[in-house]
């Protein structure tokens, strides 16, 4: 396969696919020809001599051709061979094809080349299928989809060094292929990992390798002709089938810095990306490190680890309060000052910045900081629902709907207690939510005075939740759904912008009840991020 970009629109595909002989038109048997279409090919197209295997099954389930070998003719832009159509023009059939051709038929396993320096195309396992096809003189257009993963390495060569080779270490080269109807699933075989030498697309700048989808802790090796060998490890990543991953590397005279880019693309239409363990330099703020390790139950954001939990409704929540500080901001211990980020009440009572309680209770944020915005007004206060804000890329500030799927007063809510008729802290903790009481920095209007709310839970209010004795009785988790633009009833002046939040209640008769309540724009609240839908 050669390095040319081949993009065909679906309109063009449809146009070619419609060049069929009608069911009442006599058709003399002619050669079966396949016009390949590669979606999102990135850097490859079929070249002279490439071969595919083709199977044709008629509507009555009889097999007209089994793994027929067809060869690509670059002049005709089509595959053909010795296989001819059957004569019955009205008898439709289904076609299945795969690349590269194997005499044994559609493979149940496939191994990529360890040395792809001369070209990665032969390692690019692809397949195509089409139904309702009638015998025809024109070539049948078939869309070939990539079923392995592609890694593209982009190098910023600040050392001006001549690169000899780029190697990706610790990859299982063999895939197991399972077919169920038109669905093809590719997974890494239980085999020893090896190194893959990448194909050079642009000398000293761009390289790529076709690899098997898998979970692996990778390493990038860059060999320089001057004799240096530069190595950089990449955090554990899941390489998903049909996706292209970009590794950005900076080569200096004595080092190589590497990150797995957030710019991850689909080769084919396969749904949204679900990468677990990959690293990216694109978090909530440019230049902030972010890595996901969902299979291990945590994420790393700006060099801080947070536990996460996927609940039975499919939502993935942080189960620890956020303590991220955007560039240019600092954390305050002064609850009277509009400083945007504050230490939690327990941490302030324990020494503020030096307190070990910061890890447990996180920081408190006003909504300007939560949404990472300079402007909240009457027009936009209700437009932030689901905003990323200060959460890492691919995560967001939870919505009222997402909160209520956990804590609404309904049987459908995950933390609902059918006896008590409300969602409980006890049920939340049993499910892995790990609720903590950070307290709040309270400011009830735009012009009022702010202060920490420091009231505590005693034994009578804690009930069976004895671990909460002495904890802050007032606590909210901020949500991104707007509640109201509050105005003075007499003057009409805006006095506050309010949003929804998750509130807990502890009284002598209610021992840890969840509900949604309104919050205030300049108050400080606990933040937990939710992962975007898959």
C-alpha cells in the first residue's frame, strides 16, 4: 500500500453502488470486480498487486465464491480475478472481503510485522461487507474498515538530529479475530510482547505503526544516527480497535519527552472513543497533565490522583473532591475574601495549606472558577450545564439530571432508600461514592459578606453514621445546571446567580439525607467531576 490520501464521500459511494443491473435485465456472467473505498485512510491506499479474499453468498444461502483471491489493478482502481458472476440477475447476494489475502480464508488470528520501516500497509488488517448486491458489469463499491490500531508519532526535532529509526516497545503483535454476523472484534492474543519498528512518513518528523488493539505500558525509542538512543516511557494505555493515536515527542540533544495526545481519531465510524490509561497534555487547562486509569479505579490530573467509580447507570464519578488549582489562582484560608478558591473547613481548622486533610476534603470553589469563566450574567447563567469547566478533558461538572440519577427521591435513584423514602449517605457510601463533608464558604448575595460555615454534626444528628460525628453539618457538591437569576423584588436589581447542588441533611431525625438545593455563585463548594458519556 502506498502513501496517498484516499477519501471518498458517502455520496460517491452511493453513486457507485447504484450502478447495478435491474432484476429483469439479462446479465451475461462477467468478472466480479470490487472498487475499494477506505474511510479515513490517513496515509494509505491500495496499490498495484495488493490482494483481498472475497466470499459471495447468494440469498438462498448457497456459496457462489469462497475466499476468491482478487488482485488490485491500479489503472482500473479495482480488484478482480478469475471469479465470475452467476447469470441469475434477480438473485441478490452478500459480499464479504478482507485484506491482506490469506489462502486459509478469513483469519481467526493476524500478526502485524515487527519491522514496518519499509511500509506498514501490509499489517493493516481491513474487512468489508455489503448485502443486496446483484450481478453487474460495473465494479461493486465496498467500504473497507480498519480493525487494528494505528500509532502516529509526531516529532519536534529541536536537536536537529538525523533519526535512524522510531520503535514502539512492549506490544503484543498477534491479534485474535472473532466474527459475529457483520461485527468483527479484534483483541490481543496471549503472546509475548515485542518491539515494532515504525514506518517513516516524513524523515525526522512523522512516523507510524499498525499495532494490535491492547492494554500496554509502552515505551518510545528513538535511535539517532549519531549513536544516541533516546527512550521515554508512556503510561498504561488502551489502544482500541479502529482508532489512530498520536504520540507527540520532543527530541532534545540528550533526551526525548513524550505524551499520548488528546487528538485521537477514528479510522472508521465506530462510536466514541473509550481510552483508559492513555496520557494527554490537554486537561482542563492547556499544558496540564491528565491520565486515565479507569481499569484501576483512578485518574491522574495535574499530578494528583483521584479515585473514580462507574455506577450501575453507566456514569463515572470522581469519588474524591477536586483540589485542582488553575494557573494564576491560589487557594485561600480567608472565608471573608472573594478569593475564588478556598481550603475546606476541616483543612483550615487543621492548618490550611499544610493540612493533611486537603487530600480528603479537597478545595472549595466559586462558580466563576468552577466554570473557568470571567463572566456569569443574566443571559448566560443557565448555559453552563455539562460544562467541562476546571474538570479534565473528557470530564465535566455534573448536571442536575446526573445527580438525581443517584440521589432523587425515587426508586430509580441508585442511592434511594425505599423505607425512608429518600436517598441516603449510607447507601451512597455502600455503593462506593465515599461522601465527605468539606463544609462551605458561604456568600448569599453578590454584595454580601462571605464566611465559612463551621457548624458540626453531633452524635444525635449522625445516628448510625458515627464516622460523621464532628464533621461539618453543611455541605454541597456543585452542579452545573442553572437554578435562577435572583432579583430584588423592589428594585429589580440582580442580587445573585444560583445553581443546583447536591445537599446533605443531618438532623436529630434525619441522619444523612440527599437532595438537590440551590447554591450561590460566589459561595465555595466541593467539586466532583463526571466523565463524559461514552
